[in-house]
C-alpha cells in the first residue's frame, strides 16, 4: 500500500508553514532515505519479519522514542490553569479533551472557543499538529458554529453567537459538537452512547467506560495504547451494529472521525516521561480525563468534570500528532479490521448493516479495492465532506457562501498536492436507505 509523501504537504498547503515546523523531521528523513512512500514505510516497519535495521527505524519513525524534555512538556494545572468545574451556563460536550481544556482555562471556561483558541490550546497542551488542529477547528466552526467559533457541547446561548457573523444571515441556531451527529460526532464512540439508542451522545456511559477500563486489569502494568484501543473499537462497532437500529458509518464521520475518537485517547492522553517517552496511559490518568472516580463495579461519572492530571506531560516538541501520523494510525487499524472503512449502516433493525457501493456513490472515482491505494482514503473522505457542506449549512445560514468558501479553502488547499482523482459529485440518494443518515432533520442536526 502506498501513501504518497505528497500527503505530507497538508500543513504546508493549508497554513503556509515550512516542513521543518510542520512535521516531525524523522518521518521525512526516513521515508526519503529509504525511497518509500509513507504507507510503504509503515507496512515494512510493522511487518512481523522486519529486519533489525527496520525495527530500529520503526522505533524512530513511529514516535516510539521521541525523546523527553520535562521542562518543555510539562503542562500546568495550577494558577490560571487550575481545575475549575463548569458552572451554570458553562458548556461541556462529547469530547473529553476539549472539556478538560475548558476546565483548566486553556480555552474559554464557557466552552465556546474561537477556532484560533482551539488550535492554540490543542497544540500547546496536547501536542496536536497545527495541520490537524486547524482542519478540525475550522471544520467545527463552519459545520457546528458560526464560522468563527463553536460550542464544545450543545447549542450555545444566543449572546455568545450574535454579532459574530455580521451580515452572513444566521437563520438557525448553531448546534455545537453535541448537535453534529453524523456530520462530525458519530456512532460507536468509545465511551459515549449512540445518539439514537441512548438519546444522549455527550455523557459517558459508565458501562462502556468500564468495558474499556477492564481491558487492562493490572493497575501496575495497565497501558491503554493503540493496540488495546483498536481492538476495543472493533468491539464497540460490533456492539453498535447489534444494538442500534440506526447505526451509521458515514464517508467522513465514520472513516476519519470515528478512528480519531480512539487514537486521540492514547496519542493525546498518555503521560510522557524519560522512561516512557511515547507515553503510558494508566488507569488513573484515563479516569481523570474521563471524569470518573471510584473503583471498578462502583464507578461514578461526574458530567463535565474532565481534568488534566497533576504532573502530566504532553507529547514531545517536534513529535506533534499531525495529519500524516493520524492517517498512518487509520490505515494500520484498517489493515487489521477492514470493516472500519466500510461506509453504510443498519437499515432500521439491529444487525442489518448494509454497505454502500463506493463506485456508485462517487460515480466510479473510487471503489472498495482502490480506497487504500495511494492517497485515496483521505482524498475520498475530504472530497465527500466538501461535497456535503452546502446542504449542511443551509439550515443555519441564509447566505452559505462564506461558510462554503471557508471550508473549501481549507480542503482544496489540502487536497491540491495529493494528486487526487477528479471528483465531481456525490450520489447522496444511496445514503437515504439508512435512517441514521436520513434522520438529519431540517435544522441540520442529528436530533
């Protein structure tokens, strides 16, 4: 499988930054030195019969040994960044990381950051690459917010959005991340319930958290790393198909957003140290980030009280989690569980999952055999997101041109160096058979 080095241009194209500032230099150097695409390099490094030199390369390229600088990586939880639980009117939502940032005042405590504040905080506190932070924040502001800001939970009070959109014609209420079901937030979350099964996609389902927690039973050695989380994701997906008649895995929300809900847990929450520079995500740290107290069998969830643990260290400077690194994780998981990139859903009853013919969906541009070739996976997901944007914005803005242009710029600039196949339209009617998709109501939300 080849994942072209052109994909490394995401940040350069989107933000105009130099490659030195944009991505960990190890990935560039190793792939270029070996004469391989990033995907080919990953496949070779991940193979069971990798040579000793390959295993050494794997250690450096895949972020296993990024180094550790305590002073640079320490994240303050005191003073201006001391934990303060949400008060009346403060918004919290389905993303534990954003909730924690608000509780520690790295983004506004009211839970309505501008996209610039979200970019800065996720990069500064968690070590999210600026490319990934920018795309997610811009997408959230356009799809779930008022083009400049967004709620990390449900619909924000009118006074927090009025005046921010000027003459753009705000005719509907921005719904925030909690109201973005199957536009952004999606089914089969690690700890949140499926919206149409539980009626609440923001709060932790304690039984789901406990199922994740129980995958590592020895507190002394517990580490909720990607191997643990990938297997748990497969279990959660099967559980959703078996219990949610409206389960839906969309071409953007299912292919890229669902895996992020799992990879972000380890990549951003693991506590780094000199002994474990790639990080250990132990039981106490996991509970802190998910606002869980107590012991197995008697866990207590306090909604919205996610907190950054004391004595916690972020990703190494220069080892930020960028779009290319994220896509490597997505591809690696899909190699183990091909169903992860299957677009489709249940058709109104449990265990009725039907997949979509990608060739029909994309007028022959992509199919299930070519989706993992070259840059096709990211091209497909982002082109689909771009194609759906106008319909998603119509219930919110009388003039959708600014929102479409804002997201188009980010996506087009990101896609331009990738050599993506020409893509004209999406046959959205193929998705109408899935009630999890068609239940998007006239307000553009999943409610």
